[in-house]
């Protein structure tokens, strides 16, 4: 087979960057921003742009690369680079999701437009040009409203606005400066009561969903930011798993994905199940490890294989037990002590563990769902074992953080 020439358009996705560099059969070029230049080995052909969301800047960088190293495939693994990847495929006539599909999977306003037009259940929504439009949006949606950037990732760029007075506080909050000034449209959504939140992580080949396991979060993600975020797989025979997997198929059809890996989030509300959003990339946190340990399918390898024209064979074995992914909490501040990976692996329920935070590391707010201290993967035979295993990690894991005034111990609570 001919060695694929691949252009990686990436921002903060370290996993995709490392895995592509480790593939000996890939000739790699990269477009990224200076902040993440260190992800790449010396000698890698790298073009630096101010932002991978700047389609003109990315296009010009891609044309410069083509003069040196023509490429046949474009891989875009970060939420910020999905649109640029689709734009380059459309502009250059390359295989893979074009701009219309990539935009539908990364622009939440367009996504919801298409899903609503297909008759799929989504919360009521309105596009806003700036936070100034929140009051008008709430006149149609009712208070409180959920305001988020239409493009990009991270729960730190999502805020619940309770009323007009609270909107003034949002304007004044220094932590929301990036949300106020970013060159993206905003989206307002009706606030709904969330009884449970799920994720479905799919593989689509030749327009057909070949794999779509469903997991349930411990608690809704927005309610968990700054604490524990985690989930557990549902058995294949579970009625909710079937319902959500069917929604996933309908979403993929509505948005037009032919080949790729997806990450769908679904809410259960008093009015039924609602589609949150979907991405055409592997899920974050411990989700890919959770799926790999449960089903033997590596979603990152599958994503890169599909993105570089490599054949993919999906043959998951059915499972009746649960695999838990537990994202260890990472409070803001400087870490003074943290439980080791070896200590966590001594627990009988633990299948694997990674610790990505070290003593001396510092993080300032606002925190979002991408900030965590590590991931623990556990197997549970029964729903009762899920509760017991999570409690065991809560008891075993300790992270001490000094914020300049006091030392704050933080164990997880699911």
C-alpha cells in the first residue's frame, strides 16, 4: 500500500498528534498554533497559524505545505479544527467529510437547525450575535437560558443566565472575557431539567453505523465541572441503550456523515430524551479507554484509519457488564500532593489508571470539562458494583491544592 501523505490540522489534541507521529506508514505535515508546537517531534513539517479556526489562514498555510509536501488526506481531531479540516477537503477536492458536514458537526446552531428540521428532539434555541441579545432570546425561550459559543468546545464557555440582573454579572466577570470577545456566534437554549445524561460513541463506515455503545454519566456534565466527571457503559440489551443508539443513527443520517467516529450527548428530561450535541471525533476524558477496555475497539485508531483511507473492520463482542471511566477531580490552584497511579491500581476493581497531574502543577479558573487530574477505568458486574467501585476511588484518591491562602483537599464524589 502507498504511504499516505497526511495533513494534520490540530490545536490542543495531544493524543491525535502523538498517534499520527507514531505511525511509520504516514508522511505527516501539520498546521497548528504556536502554543502546541511542542506536541511535534523535531523535523516534522509544521506551519504555525494564529488560530485553526481562521479558515483563510489555514488555507494559505495548507497551500504552502502543498508546495513542499503534497497531501492526500486531512485529519482534524480537535473540536477547534473540525471546520478547517472540512473546509480544506472541500477546497482541495480531497476525500472525507467536506465543509457542510464538518460545519454541521461543529457549529451548534447549524447542528440544531438540521436536527430540528429532521424532526429530532432538541431544546428550543436561538442564535445570538452577542450577549446583548440574551434578553431578547429569553423573551422567546423563557428564563433562565443556557448561553454558549456556537463553535468550539469546553464547558467553561457555557453559562446559565438566570435573569437580566445576572446577565450584568456575566458581562462583568473577568472569567467570561474569552466568551464575550471570541469571534464566534453565540447560541441561547431553553433551560431544561436534566434527569440523566448519556453519551453514545459511534463508528460510521460507508454511511452505516457499525458500532454505537451507550454510557450514562454519573451526573450531568455541567453540574460536575470542577468535581468528578465520569460514566459507565450500559449493557447492550438495556432499553435506554437501544433508544439512544437509535437516536444516534438518526442524527448521523440528518447531518450526513459517511465515514467517521462520533461522540453524541443525550439528555433525559421530564419531557423525554433530548439531543444535546454530537462531534465527529472521539470523545474526551476517559471515554476512549472505557470503550477500548469494554469492547476491544480503539476509537482513536479507528478515527485515524478512516481519516487516512485505511480499511477498518469493526467486530465488537456483546457485553452485559459495565466499564466505568472516572475523571479524577482537579481543583484550581497549585498541587502539593496527589495519590499515585500505583496506589489506585492496588484496588481490585481498577482495570487501568493514569495520573496526568504532578506536584507543583498549577491551574487557574475557570475550570471546564477538559480539566482533570487523571482517569481511572473500572469494571463492574452489577449496578451495585458501580456505586461501590466509585466509592472506593472516592476514598482512595486525594489531591491537595494550595490556592495561595489555604490547602484544599479534594476527593471525588459521584
